[in-house]
């Protein structure tokens, strides 16, 4: 492609941008896309639940035959220890059938991964070969009816009996029943069950156990009960159900004992002394589910935009000044609906690559440090909520942007929307995850001001990054705007990445500072020895600040996405691609500021004139990016086999051209009827001419 650095009309090089989006695991992604193009793996709209379930199970066998699921497992059991490549490939399967994707995630990403990461070599050798080959379909029995995201409080118990050297797995009440489990209703033969480990009268917290649940013929084993969750809002190819256990006994060796073990006499031991740290270490090994969902949601966004933008570039509605109907994407509102979401999708894809890189560093052992594990957990907890919410928003907007055509099942959007609905509560409710991010931000903030008094905290909250803001000249420019009200002048500084970053970071840091100050004041005046009163005050204060904390966590996630986009830009050398993607990055960053203009105004970070200038420049960027809309969806690599939406095949352009050609042919032949309005116009014109002639004579 020619160098467009000096051109006023830059264009992207799709190959360059595609490589940037595919990232480090390009090979694995492309391999998985070729597999996802196989018709045997595709959703059949309208298929009955029972048929879909059996098809999904058969599809897992196809994945096994293709060697598509072994990547993350150890070489000793036939794998390749390729953790990042495994997740990258998994994310692409959403394009085939989300039910297939999630069912495979249950089998190998949850059930198999729990054995891998929580078990030891003896467990790997004993169970993983049959898990990998699908000889043992399994369930991941963590979630309970009564303790959804609160895993530490689950009611299922595993009580050790030293006389028989067995654990007794028991769900003592209905709220302790395991629920929403894939493979539980029909196909699972075993489950990794999370339960409170009790030995010698002491509860050592949640541990995982390998528990057989069905015979090879599909009969429930004694003491194990199952119920079918039935029809769901989506993902009906997965046999979700409940499991409950009535004093089911399993051998002592069935404890997945990487982080905690029980000797034959009932003595408990662990290399991690702290029960809390031990719990979070065990749960942290299962973070890959959140990593998987983040990129999968982004892929669904790409599909929705690929369909809607192609359709919007061809579908015509309402005559314009030329007399011909206008293409939908030429309407300013239509551009506002889709192009900012296109910018968001790019940012989230680059952020997912950053998340996947940290994940691979930890699980490959290359950088498996406590700090990196904590960063991984925080990144996953920040990105998964933002991307899954954005996926639902984008799918809904794309559906509406395609009108009635978007509601037809064969055009994919409504099916993806239904299937991805559950992603926002898979692997942890989104708001709970963002609360974890907020707590991490508060911890980091507290560490910076460990010995500070209240006055120091107040000053920090009031002017969190005042010096840094001034250093980039934003306050000076802001005053100029207030004085002169010049939109062109006001936006100049906002175009710099430094300015955008400072405004995005300022919001996070200021909100966290204000929350920290409020929490610190909660126990003011309460004696230090009155622990109960102080605990209640702290709890009440935290609840009062919870909404703000989640908003701060969301802002932090958006900042990290913006940074990931900016880092990716630095690696692109093609001038045209870099220019267009810079506009797209600016649209993402300024779009965040525009959506949160109320905060920036009330916090005194921008003037009203500057807020107006942000909206004006966002509109300008959208208009500037309109000619590149089709180019920007091409790097997604969504071939017809992957997209499978009739309205994205060019059929609408053919229909529009057929209609246009028909009308033009009728006009050329003189057989096109005169419209009543045109006839009246001609009559009025003739009457005016006649009146003029009469007056002249």
C-alpha cells in the first residue's frame, strides 16, 4: 500500500490492522476460525432444546478429533502448555455457536482446568486423559442456589472420616444445592465439587473434590441427585442443571490437594497458612473463565458491527436531495449509533490482548509472581464486565439499526444477543467483579497515604493530580475557552493523548480519593476498643460508597482500555492505518469524557464551553470516520462462513440496485407514472406562465 503520510485522505491497510488485532496468538486464532467455519459446528436457528443439546455434545467430539482443545494441558497428557493460545482459540468459537463454545468451556476450561490447576500429578495422570478425550464429560459444581458469587460462604460440606479415609460430600439444605451447572442435567459423569473441608471438627474453608455422579450409561450414582434447569433465555445447547449430594463418600485421594491436604489420620496441612489467602489463591487459578469471556464478548461485538455496518452501507431509506433514497449510514444519527461502538470494540480487543498476555505470563510460569497474579485478577475483573455489558449494548443497537431484518434469526444478531445475555453473570456478577477492582484501587490508594492524616487525604482528594493537569496546559486552555468561547481553540489540547489520559486518570484518582476520605471518616469519634461499633460503621460507610466505588472501577477499566489502544497505535508503522486508528482512539477517549461530562463539569475539570467542544469534536470524528467504516470492519476477518448473516452478504445492495434499475428503465421508456405531486407542480407552473403571458399582453 502506498505511503499516505502526506495525503489528506489516509486509508487503512486491512492486513496491517488485522495483524494488530490478531495479536501474539494469530496462528491459534486463525486455526480456530477455520474450525468455526465448519457447518457441523454452526447454530441451527429454531432447533429444539433437546436436539440442540445432543448436537452440542457431538460438536465437542468434533473439537477433540480436530485436536482443538489440548493446547492448555501439560505435554505429559498430550497437551502443549500453550495457555494464551488456548484462550485465544476458544474466544473465536463464539462465531460458530455460543452453546458449543460454553459447553467446551465447561468441559475443558472449568472441569478440566480445575483438575489441572487444583490437583497434582497423580490427579492429572488419573483423570485428565479421559477429560481431554471426552470419555468423562464433567461439571464444575461451584455455584449454589443460596450463595451465587459468595463462594467462600457455600453450604456444601466435605467431612473427613479417618476410619474409612473418605470424605462425605453433603448438601444439608436446598440453598446448598449446586445450580446452573453445564453438563449437570444430562451429560456429566463426574463433577469437581467445591465444599467446606471439615476434619477433626475444624472447617478449613472451601476446597475442590473430584466426585463421580453418573454411570457410563447415564444413571445417577447413589446419593447424587440432579434436576434439569430446562429452557433458558439462551445457550439452550447446554444441559444446565442442579446437583445435590446426600452423604456421598469419595476416597481421600479425590481431594484436589495442590493447596491443602488431609493426611490419613485427618491432619490438615497447607503451604499457605492464611485461610483467606489460601482461598483466593485457589479461586485465582480459575481466572481463565473471565479472560475467555472478555475476548468472546468482543468477538460478538465485531460480528454485530460487521453485520450492521455492511447493511447500513447498502440499505436505503427516504429520498435525499438527489432524488434517490439515502444510504442509512449517511445519516448522522446512524453514524452516532454505530461508529463510536466500533471505536469501543477496537479498544476492547487491544485490551483483551493485554489481559491475555498477562494471563499467559502467569500460567506459563514465565512471570508467575504474586504481583502479576494480582494484576491478572484485577485486569480480568475490570475487563470482563465492561466487554460483556458492551456486547449486549452493541448487539441491541445493531439489531435496531438493522430494523426488522435485524430481528430475523437467520441474520444472527438476536441469537447472539440471547446467548450472550448470561455472559454478564457468568464467572461472577459484573458489579461484584467491579467491586473487587474498586477495593484494589482503594488498597493501592491507602498504601500511598499510609501515614497521612485527614488533612493530607483531603488535600489529595481535592487536587488529586492538579500539578500534572497544569503541566499539560489543560487549565490554561480551559480558562481561554471560558474567556473566548472558541470551540476550535478549546479542542486542540484534547486531541493529544497526554491530555486525554490525564482527564481519564483524573476521574479515577479523584473518585477513589473521595471514597477513601469518606471511609476514613466513618469511625471518627468511635472508641478504638469498641470493635463492633467500628465494624458496623465501616460496613455502613462502605455500602453508602458502593455505587461510587463501582463507577470508579468502571472508569479505571476504561482508562486501561484507552491505554491498550494507545500502546497498540505505537506499534503500527503504516501511516494511513495509524492516522485512521488515531481518530478511532480519540473517538473512544473523548466519547468516555462526553458520556461523563456531568462529572467533569461538577468537578471543575472542564468548562461548559469545553464540554460543548468535546461533543462537537466527537461529531467531527464520527463524520471523518464514516468513509472508513467498511474498511474498519474488514480487519475483523469475518468471512461469510463465520458471519452467516444474509443481510451482510451484499444481497441488500443487489435489491437496491434492482429497484433503481427498474425505475430508471420505466422512466427511459416513458412508462413511469407521473406522481400526483409532480402533476400538480406542472399544472401550477403552467398556470403561472399563462398568467404571466396574459399580464404581458
